[in-house]
C-alpha cells in the first residue's frame, strides 16, 4: 500500500493529500513527528520534512511539488496541471505564490505563534507578529478576490493544483478561525467550492490532538 | 528582445540566468528595484518579486520554477530536467531543497544581515543570526559532499536544474566569502565544475554597487 508521511495542519501535506484524493489514489496516512529526527525517516528524507510519499513500487518521493508533479505525470486523470505551456506556468506561478510567499508572510507566522508554541509549551503567542501576519493575509485574500473576479478557478476555467495549494494553506487559517470571510466575498465563494469537493472531506474531519477547530471550519455553507 | 527583470545577488534571478545561458538564449537584463513597487512592474508580477521574464511574444512569466520549467519545455536542448519520472522528481526535490530549505536556513539570513542592512542603512548585522546561519550552512555543505561522493552531479550523472539552483544559492555565499571551502572538498570540486562553465561567467563578473566580492569569488581554481 502507498504510504504518505504527513503532519496535522501542514499545508504541504494537505496539498498532496487533496491531489491524491482528486485522482482517486488510495493511501495509508502515517503521522511523522519530524522533530524527533527518527533515523528510518531521515533515510527517506534527509531534509526531515513531510510530506514524504512511498509508492507501491517503493519509489520514495519528497517535496510537495516534486510529489504532485510526479503524480500528475503518472496518473494524469483528472488533469490538475494543464498541458498548454503558458497555462502550466500560470499554475506553477500561483502554486509557488502560496507555497512560498503566502506561507512565509502569513501561514507559517500564525502556525508558529498560535499552534506550535502551544504544542511545544514554549511561551505565549506574540501578538505583534500575529498582527503583522493578519495584515499580510488581507493582501493575499484580496488577490484571491481579484483572481476569482476574472476566472472561475484561480488559474483559469478549471480546478488545478493552484486551487488545491491555495486552499490547503487557507484551510490552516480557517481551522484557527483567522479569516473574516464576510470581508472577502469572492474568496469565500471560491473556498466554499473547493471545500465542498469530496477530495477535501478528510481534511475537514481531521482531528488535531488538543486543539479544536474554529466553529466554521467544517461548515460548507459559511 | 526577451527581457529578464532581476536583482544583484538574488539566487532566484541567477538560477534563471544560468538556465538561459546553458540553453544559449539571449536576454536583455534589467535591474528592478522591487521595493519601489513600480506600477508597471506590479502589472507584470503582483508579487513584486524578481525574476520576471518577458518572452519575445510578450508572454510574461514569474516564479523561478515556473520560468525554468517553461524554458525547459520550450527549448529542450540541452536537457536540464530529465525525462524519466523518478529522475525528474529527484531534480525537483533538490531544486526545492535549495530554493526553500537552504534559502530559509542560510542564504536569506546572511543576505539580510550582511548585505540588505548595509544597503538600506538599517542597523548593524546581528552576529547571533549570522552564527546560526553559518552553523546551518555546515549541514547543507556536508549534504552536497554526501551527494557528490555518490554522483557526478547533484541529481545524477548529468548537470541539471538542481546543480544550477544549488550553485546559484551557493554563489551568493561565496560572494560574501562565507564558505571555508577547504573543509568541504567534495562540495568545492563540484562548485568549481559549475563555476567554470561558460553559463556562469556573467554571474562571476557581475558588479554589485558598493559591495566588493570576496577574493575567491571569481577564482576558478580556489
């Protein structure tokens, strides 16, 4: 059986999980406490990071982009990365936007302050950093509104890896209850469409030990 | 003429420049002071980041991975991303390693402390952060030694985007004189091979206003 090493509330693991679910690929999920630097896990990925996918033929893959591009080439239906070169570049630009820019300016800051500090018992959340992240978040949500004003999905007329990636990152913030959705109607409508897909169901039902999601997190009509 | 908006000492711009040079593609280089948030530039890339490539047919591309993958598909010779699915995933894993992990743990910290603070006149370098980055750097250089003990190039038997990406990041540290090469023989031999390629020449000759490179930076036999 194909195995995915992952972590709760990790947007990169979620991106791979939703990609696999869209493609109808079954997978055994295993939580990996990466901070323990378990020797057998370091053999799979010396970066000591999830997600790591071990395919049925024992091919070992890490880095969420490398994994998703591999899955797209090996299991092309349904297509999540278009064939046309420019459209492909647009999907990768937006995927990179959320994985790098959004995560750095918003997601990682909130995860560290609001979740990791609590889990590891290392001090109180820094409200100054939380305010910076929330201010940055406004710009990104406005950009989703800008895109969805012009396109049905983020990168064009069909659902792609760009939507999956963005929604994976957004889902962590939504879990923490950080988004005032009524201010971002276009983004809210888009996220409701992604969230309602069967591929997103497991993410919404996920239990994180010791931390309850926001009231709206599982609500499909928010 | 094809135009690349870039910045000095930006590893992501360098990755695209070397990729284009390997493929023999001519390009007009234009420095973009991204912090000015020039309106015409934001129309090209609302992320306000370099590199941005404008192709001869006016196709606008941003995000270094999206650009390099586009160039690879459009100008496949010489190949910098293998055709085999697993080899492709290995190149992308290592490209992601340097663009994300290395940049976050080493390159960006040193760039901010040693270059950006000086350029912007905002305080002295923080020696504590510099020490953390240099400690992290050790792990990454040992990993390059580990890989080059087993392979001729980082991802296998031929030069790929993984080598170009890693060398682009390493070149910034080498410019600042941060690497004690004699401690990392395998990495030094590998970097000497990349550095000697004609595609790397422009990077080594680049003048950064107000900042001189380390003694060894242009030296091909260091």
